[in-house]
């Protein structure tokens, strides 16, 4: 992972070495947007609360989604510590959603609902379906939604193999999909293929943890080469696929904010 990060870091572009107007806009208005939204504070207060909860629940383990805990009993605190996206990842998710204004969102992997809350708060009017396999975890996510007064989040509980079709039928088309469930090669590629017919020119697919394992890195490499994908953005913590047809050629970028690499302002390219 560290080696992957340094490899990523040295090869990543900043806004000073990018020529694509779309990608420049992404960096300026998503990656480097430093505004502090009130939603961040609200959701992080709930995350802090979850981190104090020692209540034990039985969990249905879906394998590669949980690298850290073994056995089927876990405390809410353990789940909050190990399964949830970090605050910085969630802020990125929020900014991206706010900028591109999706009208329909599908999340695969609700867990305790923290990323769901960020997505919902960034797109209050979007049709929103979130999928979680474990009923006890999904129960706690709905408590999180009540605490945050988040409405109209369609939670579907059960294995993705049984719930994804229903979610796609409900949404009819997907503007933004957050894949954050099973972090293995085959399921990741399989879910991509199932969701793809519901995507369109402006859809955005976000993958968490693309460097989490060799399988996830291979899945990312495989998906970004698909003919339907016209642009891929690798931010190390997440991979984003775009399908817009107005790009003259397929392009892949690794990006960091310029202040991570202040010396890379165009002179070295
Ligand atoms: C990494 S967690 C999601 C974290 C959440 N998106 C966040 O950032 O706050 C992944 C979740 O997906 C669920 N999951 C993994 N594989 C699944 C499958 N095949 N079917 C249903 N749920 C699954 C797990 O139960 C787990 O709660």
C-alpha cells in the first residue's frame, strides 16, 4: 500500500499540468474546494457518537468488505472504526456530489450510513437507494438517518445479488453510483456490468479503496479500460469513472491537489 501510494504520488498530476478543461474544473471545484460545509460538522458529530457505542450486534459478514474483524459479533464502535469511509474521503464525496448535482444516486454498501448521509446532504432532492446486506447494521444506519433528520433514503437490505436488480428498477437510471461493498475483483466487475445499462453520458461511478488489495487494483485497471469509459480519475483513495462522449479521446489521470506537490507547477512536465 505504501509503495502504491508513493508510486501514485510521484506520477500524479496537479492542475498546473492538466490540459483538459473538464479535469481542470474537477480539480478546481471538487478536489481543491476548501469550503467547510455545515453538513461536515453534523455528520462527524454522529460519527463521534458511534465511536463511543460499545453495544454489540450480530453481523452478517460479506467477506472482503471487512478486512479487520473476524467472527460475527461486533460493537458499533468497531464497525465505526474499521468499516466507514474517513472524514476526508466523505468530504470529497460530498463536494463531488454537490458539484455534479446527480438526480439519482445508488450506494452499494451503507454500513452505518455515514457516507450515505454525506451523499444525501449534498443532493437533497435526488432519488436515493442504498444497499446493505446485514440487517442489524442497516437498522443502525436508519437510526443515523433519523438523528440527522434525513428523509427519503430508500434502504434495501439483503445481499447485493438479490437487491441490486430491485434498486436499479426503482431508480430507472443512475447519475451517481458509489461502489463500496464487496472489495473483490469478480463482484466489483460483475456489479459494474449490472449497473452499466442504467448509466448514461453524464453518469459518474465512484469506487472506494482501489488500492486496498491486488484484486481491487486489478478490478480498477480492468474497468477503466472498458470501451464505455471515456475518462478515469484516480485520487488514490477513490477511483472515478466518467462516460461523457464529448471528450475527444479516452484519458486516464492520477490527480492530487497542487498543495500536495507545490513544486509541480508545470515546470517538470
Ligand atoms: C465498507 S462498508 C460501507 C461503508 C460506507 N459506505 C461508509 O463509507 O460509511 C461495506 C458494507 O457493504 C456491505 N456488503 C459487502 N458486501 C455485500 C454484499 N455482497 N451484499 C450486501 N452487502 C454487502 C457490508 O455489510 C458493509 O456494511
